[in-house]
């Protein structure tokens, strides 16, 4: 949970003490506690990303990645991807519950997507372990740009039509 500007794990973890934020050792291997400002920043990022993901129907990482990369440009992509999994799971789960209560779900298509998502996620995890951080950043950046261009193009076409 602690990062230097270079993206490496910080060897001097941040702690929150009774009198406010400070620096010092923590208990547990590799653990750390965040400062109050870091906690607030992460809550704000989570709220904004979740709200925008819910409104746009993107499921999370499409909104979360650019926000986190802007906030911490030197974050390792493997760390960024690890943040996206619980975020996407939560937003997708609650979106699915909402859709099921409204009765607008094609269960057959959803099951096919679930099966292909499981296989693709496993393959993507193996690929992520083999690629370097710069390759992952470049690849994810290109995908985000392509998705942005596609969404922008469709929006412009629908406005003009």
C-alpha cells in the first residue's frame, strides 16, 4: 500500500498515530497504514470512479485506471490491475443485482460472457506476469485511447444523425 515516486514499495511505511500522520514502522510484513489525506484521497477516487462507472456502465477499470494513473503516474501496472479487480467485481455485482431486480437481463448471454470472462481473465493474468511494466502501461494506454475514440465517435455520430 505504500509507494515511492518510482513505483517501488516504500521501505519506510506511513502510519497514522493518535496525534496525526507520522512515519514509522508498522506491524506485519510489508504492511503500512495510510495518512489521513491519503485515506481521504482514496475515498474520493473510489467514489468518483464508482459513480462514473455506474453511470457509464463501464464496470470500473475504464474510469479507475486514468484517475489512478493521473494521481500516481509512477504506479506499477500490476498494482493498478490488482486494484481494478475488487473495484470491478463490486461495481459489476451491484449493477447485476440492480439489473436482475428490474428484470432486464439475458441470462443465457450473461452465462456465456461469464465463461469467456473466466478464461480471458486467467489468460490475461498469465500474460501480465510475463510482460514488463512499461509494456503493460503502453498496452493499457492504447486500449483506453481506442475505447475513448470509439465512444467519442459513436457519440458524435448519434448527435449528428
